[in-house]
C-alpha cells in the first residue's frame, strides 16, 4: 500500500505522462503539470526537483513495464530456446512500435533521455542483455545451442536487436515489414547459435 507521498508522486507521473504523450516533452511546463494536479507549482517542487526528474521517472516506469513483458517471455512454457529468442525480439519490437505509433510525441522524451539521462538507457540495456543470456544458457542446457561465452554473445545478440529499438524505424516501416525483418535476423542468429 502506498503512503500519501508515494500516491501523490504516482499521480504526478500519471498527469505528466499524459501531457508528455499529448503535447510533447518540450511543450510541457511544470506549472501545467501542477495545474492538472490541482496544486501550486511551488507544491509540485516538493515532490520533484524539475521537469527532467519527472521525465526520467516516467521513463523508468515505462522501461519497467517493457522489461516485465520481456521477463514474461522467459516464463513462457513449452517452447524451445530458439522460439523464446524469436518471441523476445518480436515482443520488444511490438512494444516500441505500439508506443511510437500511438504516442508520436514520445520521441521527445527518448531524445531527452538519450542526451541527458543516458544511465537509464545503459541500465536497461544491461538488463535486456542479462535476459538474452538466460535464453542462451537455456539453449546450452537443453543442448539446442552451443555458446561458449554467453555474456559476450548476449551483447552481440542485443546489438542485432538495436535496429528494432529505434523509434525512427518504427515510423519508416509498417509493423509487418519490421516483424519479417526481425524474424530473418533471428533466423540468421540461430544459424550461429545452434549446436553443430
């Protein structure tokens, strides 16, 4: 159960995220978020130091949801490591595609995070690489894969996913094309991962 301060912070993030998605990060002011919360701007500063901190907290929350969906792929029963890796790629792609198409202003926050709060991006990358390492280790255990260095290979697999993690590409290609591309990348990867 949330205490009063945590509940207010959560409501602030909900209001801010709604504004960021509708008007964009650059056109959102602290005073507008405060107004949405029916509080003074001075009171809002009791909970967050600035708009940048609010955007970072919104981003972390979004990343947590994304990572939970990817963790759920690791829990899917009765599939091979190869199938799990493909599901992992496709799930990541679909989430970003959905965010980008349904909330076009979200790219402004992505730009802000990429330039001002890179530690959040690196933190997420490390977690995704560790999840990929779990899939590779599963494949090794079942005899499906033959991966000597799971950590280094997980970094390489993540590098292959990068094109499907860039919001710009989500606006260039339809989802079906991106999914086709992702499946082809996975197929190529699996050629190198499978036990010979």
